[in-house]
């Protein structure tokens, strides 16, 4: 269900874990991956984030961001905090390292990765013109190439771990730069270890369950660039209201013009 301003609060069920999410948010995807990997029973409420957030959602997270977890009056938000909470409360299929120093190393590596992610989105916003940022991102990715070469099949070692799931949503989106700007972030020549890791991650059941293909990410990003993100992208034909479908078609026509302008470097 997709909730916007004015949507009534969906009643809670006692004893049921609820995830407030948005289908295309990489941070919410982090928590969806953990929920899927641990096979945690839950319900999902998708929230319209820009700009029509329901008041009841802001009461749960004043920051207005997803993911948010709620169960029996307990509320947790921020993706890495949500994931650590889930790994503690639901200890089956443990994801966090038991060694505290290893956990600190993972946290530091993730902090470095967050800067790489910021660079990626900055480069995309420049429409591929910020070559300096692109080169800086490639340079920073060498840190993760070295790390995966040392750690094994996954950043968690021989098995997938929390760091893998916290990083994966952005690797899933790096391909956008190749499709739109013909600029690769991950390729076998520069990053053979990361390329192999990407292929292994694609075989992880939780990743398969939460995955969107490149064309879907590209289409969503293009709708986002118009200022009217299509949170229902890919779900059009699950709706049976013909006027609703017509509105969707008109939106596609509208943003396709802006897409052409975006690709050509216009305003």
C-alpha cells in the first residue's frame, strides 16, 4: 500500500512487525534485504516521500525518512540502526560479526563507502560533467576492491554479512551511470574482485527477492528528475482504473520530454 498526505493511518496488528518503506529507496532496501535474509515475518507500508508525507509517518520519524520499524509501540529508524536491531532481536542467520573489532572495521569501511555513494549521486546530478568527482569515486572504490580481495567471497567472509547487505543497494544502482552516461563504476578490468562479488551477490536469495533490474532504476531516476517521482513504477497494470492508467501514461509522456532534455544536457 502507498500512503500519502491525507491517507488514514493503517491499523497496526498486535505482535506484527511493520516496515515503513519506499520501493526505490536504497536505504530502505538495506532493511528489506535483512528482513528477507532472516525470513522475518512482517508487513510493509510504502510511504510517499516527496513531498506528501502523511502526518502520522512524521510522528514516527520526525526526519521523514525510511526505513522505519514499528512493533508493539517500539519504533526504530535509520537503516543501519534498524539492521543492527533486527540482527539482535532476531538472532537466527546472524549477520553482524561476533568479534567487536571486526565489527568496528566494517563500520569504518561503510563510513568510507558512504562518501563514495555521495560522490556517485553528485556525478549523476552533474549529468556526467563532473569528471573530477567520477575519478575520485573510482579511486575510492579501490579501497573496496582491496577489501574484497582480502576477505573472501563476501565482505562478511565466506558467507554474506551485514556489510554486504548495507552496501549492495548502491552497487545495484551504479549501473545507472553506464546506461545514461556511458560511464562505468564497476568493470572487470579495474575491479575484478568487486565484479565477481557483484555476481555472487546476485545469487543470494535475499538479493533476488529485493532486486530491481537496471532499466527500472533508470526509469525511476528519470521520473525523480522531473520532481514527480513515480513510486508506483512497474505496478501500473495491477490497477484496474482506466482513468488512473491514463494519468500514468500522460506522466510518462511528460517526463520522456524531460528525459531527452536531461540526456542532451538541457534544463
